[in-house]
């Protein structure tokens, strides 16, 4: 079964590279610390209101930054409110052999509720990635370089007051492991962390990478773990959302969408491709809305300061898909 899962994953990689995406992202550029003033915060943080599972009231705009433009350490896909104000920031890490643009619907939903959302492209797609290069540890280092660059440049690039003092991290699949690694190295790098069907594991068909989960991770901030009931070989038992929640210190929430699969929260074209290798449900819109709404409620509570929004994480009746919730 393991060999079959690896073969399906390699076939999926080949399909993605050949059909859905252009394998770009470029090589490395020198990451140079630039002098200058960090983003100035002009006013009180924007605090959203209304149903987190529905689109928010703000229009949004998309900005794409090429690697090395202004010293950017990675290509960046940014969605920001198209309105004046001071907004919290969320950095979203993509899945293994994934693309940052596959999360556009989730990003637009979050931005409409008053967040600047940044998704870096962590590497150029190719055979080296399939074999585990870069490692998750290297990816976490690159993700932190992005975070540091944002502290100097995001407000100017996004055209709003981006408050990096109210900064959260989210990651899908191996991207979840990446953000946990980033924060394990230094918990002061964020105010909240969310995993979207996160996966730990030993990295790629060749393995050999260390796991991030060892005992309880005593982060001094809340954690949210969103899981799926049909993760299967793509989010294997023993290395999936259950272990991330078990390792999370209180306060933490564990929300499991039992009917959905590992890629069902992606934009539809990407979800169709993910369904070639990961178990899936055909009607995925509720899973996208569930994921976007849970992230909105969680980051509204942790970054915007509206603690009442935590209640939405456990509101089974309001959720757009069937969920099982536990918290501590």
C-alpha cells in the first residue's frame, strides 16, 4: 500500500508539472537585509463583524511579487483589502509540491474580513522537490526569510497599513509542518498558528527528515488544527492532524470535516488534480467555505482581538459542512 501511494504521488507530481502549472519560481536570489523603517501602523486594527463563513464586507485586490523584486526572497501571492485601514497579517504556506495560487478563494475570503494574506511560493517545481529537496527545515528557514522581508516591505507593496505586530501563520499539508517548525524555533515569530490538514512525516519518497512533533509544543498562543476524515495516504495516520492537535498546548481547537479529503479546500482546478491521488468528495465548495470561515474566526479572535469569535470554531450548527470539534 505504501509503494502504491508513493507511485500515485509521483504520478500526480508529473501530471501537475506537465499539465496544470508552469514550473517556474526561478532560482535563488541573494537575501540581503535592507535598512529602512518597518511598516508604520497608522491606526487601530480593523476588526471584522458578521458571519465568518460568508464573504466579508471589504473589496480586495491581488498583488503578485516576483522573486528578487525589492529583495523578495520568494515569489509572493498577496491578497489585501482594497480599503484604507490597519490590518492584521496572515502568512499561508502551501502543501508539498503545491502552488501558492491554489488557495486564492480562501485568501480572498480572509482578506474580505480585514486581513492581508501572503502566500509565498517556496520552490520551483521539479524532480528535486519530489525527492525531498528542500527539506521541511530548509523550507521553514525560507518561510522565516519571507516573514522578515514582509516586516520591511508589506505595507508599501499591499498599499495598506499592514500590522506585523498582529501576525499569524497557517499551512496546508506539509506547509503545516513548515509553520510549526518556524514557530518551534522561535515562538515570538507569531501570535497564532493554524494547520489545514497538516502532515508531519519524514519527507518525500526517500524519507530521512526529522518530525516536528515530539511531545507538547508549548506555544504561548492559540492553535487551530483543521483535519479531514478522508486524508488517507495523503495525510497518513500517525503523522496527521490528530498528532498536531495532541501536541498543541491549550488553548487549541481541533475541527475535523469527516466527509472531505486532503485537497478538497483548494481552488477547484487544483482540487480536481489533487483528487487524482487523494481521496475526495465531488462537492467541495462547503469545504472551501468551512476552511476559510474557520481561519477567519480564529484569526479574528487572535489577531484582531475579538475573543468572541472563538465561539464560531465550535458552532457545529453554523458550519457549512459536517464537523466534529474538540478543544482544550
